[in-house]
C-alpha cells in the first residue's frame, strides 16, 4: 500500500499517534542486510513495515507484532500525530 493508504488505514484503526523507526535485518540465509521502516503504536507494537528492497516500495500492515526483527533495537526517528492526516502523510512522503 502507498503512504496515503497507510495513514488512512492507521486512522481508521483508531491510532492517534505512531512512532516511525528504522531497523536493519538479515535475510533468511543471513547473506544480506536489509533496511526497513517500522511503525509502532502507542504500546510499542509493530503495526506496519516497509522493507527497502529493489522493486518493493510499499507499506504492509502487520496483523501481529511478535518480536521486532533485526540485529539491533529499532532506531527511533519521530512521533507522527495522525490527527491531521494531511500533515501526517507528508512525513511518509519523504520515505518514498
């Protein structure tokens, strides 16, 4: 999904504020390090992610958070207020 649909979905699910984080993770064969963006809800659960892979530029909603993947703790970027959808969308536009 694109960033506009992502913000609309987060708002529809009742989120008022989310945290944008960055993380790195290894592929299953431990060969390549992949960068990802994570959206965390107020409780710290992952609710969406975007893997930065060639030919994959969309966001995915996460139905269960599980443990954060990666080699280190996610790096906090900023808190995004979803109560103004237009402003919130500009934060994600910069990540496209």
